[in-house]
C-alpha cells in the first residue's frame, strides 16, 4: 500500500511540475519537467559519488530524493547548504 501512495505522490508532483511549465508557456512542458527531475537526481548522485573525495554527502532518503527531483539543482544546493549550516 505504501508503494502505491509513493507512486501516486511522485506522479502528482511530476504533474504539478508540468502544470508549472504550462503556466510559464514553455515550448515542451513535459520534456522540460522531466529534464528538471533528471538533472536534480543526477546532481544528488554526483554529490554522493564525489563524497568520498570531498567529505560532503547527503543521505539517500525519500525526502532528499523528493527535494532533488522536485527542485532540481537548486534543491540539491539548498540541502548542501543546510547540511553545512546545521552540522
């Protein structure tokens, strides 16, 4: 049951991102929303892969994956700054 709720939440967030792209009249709203999600997840992966060398990493949890997927690179940057400030 939790998997269904998680999937519906992810679809709802993606739908909201598409609606935002429609409001700002992007030429290809679905591709732009998917591109933002993909770049955010790749940024999170890059931070965690380079964490061995830099000493900076973010834990993988539904919250960090959701923020990086919904907010993209600015979301990952915000989580890194919060991690730096609150440590």
